[in-house]
C-alpha cells in the first residue's frame, strides 16, 4: 500500500495484486470526502485505471478482501 498526502489531504491508494495477471492497473481510493474521491477517480479513469472507492478503513478492508 502506498501513502500519498499533505496537510489537508490524506489519500491511500492500494494496488490490488489480483489484477496484475491481466495487466489492468487497479487503484483503491480511500478518503472520507466523496468530492476528493470522485475527483481522483475521474482523473485516474482518463488514464486507464480501474478504480474502487472506500470512505474509510473498514470499507477499505472489505474491498481488499473481496
């Protein structure tokens, strides 16, 4: 898991291992602000990433386990 952030924005991006087989770049965006998640998702989809979102740690864990 990689961590990106500054004083006002904390965003966790996790690359799912299970998608490496088909070479699709898959990113999980975790942030409690939906507008930040949506903005990042919009940008990353333009660059051919598969995106999932989570609004916190509990949701993040459930997405990563699935």
